[in-house]
C-alpha cells in the first residue's frame, strides 16, 4: 500500500524526462506542474472546478483536467504538458487558423487536439465535437479551434 | 491544492482498505473512499466538505473488473465512465454514461463515485435501477456482501467504513431489452440534468422508466411503470398520466421551475414511447 502522509518526493515522467518533485498529499497536479520546482506554467488555472479545461494535460496520452487529479495519483505516470509538444502539427494548425484571441484557453485546447491527433483512426467528426466540448473559450474562437483540430487530424490520416 | 491537509493512501487489496478505514477512524481521523476525486476535490475547494484522509481504491484489482462472467456483466466501481463506453459491454449503460459531464471529465469520474455521489443526480444508476437482477458487491468488515441495486438510495445500502467493489447485472436481461436514455438540460449540452430518463421495453412489451434530476435522488416507480405499459392509451396520454403520478413532486431549482421540469419530462417520455412502439 502506498502511504503518503506528509510532503514527500514523487517521481513523474514529464515531457519524456524523469523528474522528482516534493509534493503535499493534497496537492493537485496543476499546482505541482506550475510550482517553482517544475515551473511548467502552460497548464492554466481557470475555474479549478473541472469546468473550463484550461488546465488540461495528458496523463499516459489521455487528456486530464489537472485541477481534478492529485499528484499522488499519477506518481510514476507519463505527463505531457504544452511545453512538451515542441512543434507538433496541432500548434502550426492553431497558428494557421488564428485559433485564439487572448490565448488563456489555448494550451488546454492544444492538448485535447494533440491527443485526438494521436488517434486519428478514431477521431471522426462526432468524436472531435464531443472531445472539444470539454473545454471553454471565453473569447469564442470555437470555429477556428475546430477547424485547426480537423485539419490536423485529416493531415495525419 | 486543497484548502486543508490530507493524507493519501492507495491500498492494494480490499482487506487493506477496510482495515485502513477502521484504523484511521480509531485515530479520530475522517477518512473517505476516493474514486475519481472529481467531487471530493471540487467540494473541498469550495469548503463544503471536510476529510483528512483519502483511500484511493483504484489500485485494487476487484475494483477494476470489467467483463462478462457466466450470466453476469461485471463492472468494477473504479472503472472510469470512458472505460464503460470504450468497451461498450452494455449499450444502455454506455448511452447513459456518455451524457454525464464532458469527455475529459468522464475519463476521471468513476462508476462507484457517480453511484455513491453525494449530489442528487447519480445518473449512471438509472440502467441498474431498471433491472430485476442487478446487485452490488460491497466490502464490509465481514467480507464481501451482495446487496440489490434497487436499494441504492436507501440508508442501509452502504454504511460508513464499507465501500462498493463492483456492480453486476444479468447479461441476458440487460441486453434483451429495447432502450432509450435521454438527458435534458436547461440550455447547454454539458450541464446537470433538468431530467435524465432511461426507459426500457422488456420482451413482454412492458415498459420501465428511471429518472434522475426530477427529485433529489434517482428513482423508479411501479405505478409510473404500470401507466407507461398500458398500450390501450396513446404514448402522449401515457406520458401525461405518468408525470401526474410521479411518487414525488418535481424539484424547483436553478435548473428549472417545477412546471418546466414536468413539461420537459412529459415531452421526453412521449417521444421515447413513440420510438419504442416501433422497436
Ligand atoms: C465538470 C464536471 C461535470 C459534472 N457533470 C455531472 C453530470 O453531468 N452528472 C452527474 O451525475 N455528475 C456530474 N458531475 C459530478 C461528479 O463529480 C460526481 O457525480 C462524480 O460522479 C463523482 O465521481 P468520482 O469518481 O469523481 O467520485 P469521488 O469524487 O472520488 O467520490 C464521490 C463520492 O463517492 C464516494 N465514493 C467514491 N467511490 C466509492 C466507492 N467505490 N465506494 C464507496 N464510496 C465511494 C466518495 O467517498 C465520495 O463521497 C460533474 C462534475 C464535474 C467536475
Ligand atoms: S482549471 Fe481545471 S477545468 Fe478549469
Ligand atoms: S482565446 Fe481567450 S479564452 Fe480562448
């Protein structure tokens, strides 16, 4: 049994690099990523209530709202943040389609789009719509975001 | 970050989890069983719940069970709602799961967490409430106990220190029905329900319906089922009668006024009955 009763070292693989961080048992992944030790501020705190998706990162390739998961839960798992995308096709598509205005929601949408593009065999229009409903854009760039995701998935098919 | 300190435990066996809960209580701590955490973490942030230890059940093999064994379809309490949809063992369960929250959050919400949620909806319970043969396997101090899913909303279903291991339904019964599952929200596609209705038509033609959002708990009513099954009346008339014979009054809250809930429920039921006539 894993017992985690006080701040202690947790091992994670972040953007393909093994990392060790000190975390509290009640610390969310969002907080750990953005903290001084990792400094990965791409995942944004929006609502911190599971509603907006600005904090979305990938855990073992699956999109997760990092405000809704404890760091302790994802110990030894693979985390991908927007800093780890490094010129992924979805990033170029967002630029080409001007799929952002203020940009606060962008990293969350990029992570969703990137995860979808890793499974293009299953990324039909219904699935893309369903996934994209998980995130909110206050500046309402929805059409451009959907276009960027569609283009990325089609180009990888 | 939670606004209070907690301890985190991830037991590997059912016995460890049951004993751990007892030990923490003996130390005057307030432990909670932890599924996906979507409710425990958001409610803690709003400071309307307090606990000082979480017992994460997801590493216990029996809690991750997912498949068919003999006549039974078995679903571990730690399965995510997206696991249910991906494997699609029971299409009615998938249809109901697929309308809860949004896709990313469904990848975090567990079956057990939604069934035993402290908020009123517990939408994933509806398919189970419609079955004759649906039972829960509960971990207790005395080992695993089986309890009927029909008792889900009663106080005796699960007691402090006990946790849900898995749920199982008779596969023949579950798959041998025509079904519809509709969620009606006030405005947005993703929201808590004004009303979610799951309806089955059994091989003998009888109809059963289960409701979430109408009241502070999910329910089925034998009187409502009797009315819905009376094919001497039109679907519209049956839907009207069903709504006026609900066992509790419709809620009146942020999501909608009572009259609006009644209207939406009647409309939805009539549409479903119409569709099921042809199935
Ligand atoms: C963005 C968002 C959208 C949502 N939309 C919906 C919606 O449309 N419909 C809906 O019904 N809900 C919705 N919810 C609420 C949702 O958080 C809860 O209903 C959810 O199902 C809780 O599941 P969980 O696995 O995260 O449970 P947790 O947060 O881990 O636990 C919830 C409760 O269940 C108990 N528990 C968990 N597992 C077990 C077990 N195996 N045995 C005993 N007790 C257990 C916990 O102790 C706790 O009291 C939404 C939540 C969010 C954040
Ligand atoms: S900050 Fe996590 S969903 Fe909004
Ligand atoms: S671009 Fe501003 S919130 Fe989406």
